[in-house]
């Protein structure tokens, strides 16, 4: 497989073929495009279905999926394709991850507000904003010096095969080239399998925030904030 270079970069990271000496896999890591939306949507949603439904489902259980679809295609912001990359194996998208730094916090807030009110209208939009602010008491935006790994998802049926591990390893490698001292992430208490993966890769728990949010469609549970220091 020949190396592939992309003109588009995510957080200054040029995406390319990735080979881990400890694995037989060779994955293509590339930036997302709007055209990826239908393949990406279930991966992003799998990163936190309860939380997505708690914040973004107002009139129906799966309304959150419609909002994520619209946000991804729009491009910018926390759920936009511009800040996400995918792992591709044999022309199949197998995993997704987003990159977010503290420098993105303000623009993400502005983008989210615009997107929410455009999608939901004023009254439902205010409900979503209020829920989002409550959830941010559990999962806070990244702080200075940390590159946040978020919206990590692996395609159903391919989990446990090492794709998530490979994508995180690539993320760590690329984070080391940026002006940050650590990679951070949040993991729900309801996802012990993900926590075990992160701990196996060297992440340690820095704090635990209790979460007891719930509504008709979702919930915001306790999350642990984890970090991995960079050399």
C-alpha cells in the first residue's frame, strides 16, 4: 500500500497511512468529509448514546441522530466533519475520532448555539442549551495544554479487533507533534470496556464527576476524566 497524503489537515495534523509495529494492521487515517455522514453517524452516536439523547432528543428518542447528522455535514464545531478523522481498512471506514483543544472552546460554543437554534427553533433550542450546560458540569471542555480525544467510535461487528487501539495510538503519536503536554478524554461509568482500553494504553484517572441527570430519552451519568502525559 502506497503512502497517501491529504491536502486537508485536522488540527494541523496531516493524515496518512499508519502502521504499528506491534500489529499486522495498516490503516489509512484520513480527514472526514461531509460525504462520510451515513457511515460516520452510528460511530459518533455510539460514543455516548445516553448523553446524546439526554441533550439533543426533545420530541423523539432518535432526534439526537438527526441533529448529529446536520451538525456533521455543516462541518464546523464539536460534531462537524472538519475536526474528525477516520480509520479506513480495505476501503471500509472502521473507526472515528475527534480532536479538540482548548483553543476551540469559544468557536465550538458559538457554532453549537447557532446550530441548535437553527435546528430546534427558539423554545426547544433553549431546552437543549439548558441541558447542554447541565451536562458540561459532568464533562467539561478541555483546558489549556491538553488535546481532547472525543467522539471515539468503532464500527459495530468490528469491536475488539484492535481498531480503536490503533486509532488512539495514532492520535497519541500526532498529539506529540503539537504544543500540548497531555491527551485527555472522558469516559462514562457505564462503559467499563472503554475505560479498560484507555488504562491499558497508559491513561490514568484524574477526576470523577458525579452525574445524575435524566429525562424521558437519555441520561447524564458519572464520568471519569483521564489523561495520558506526553513526553
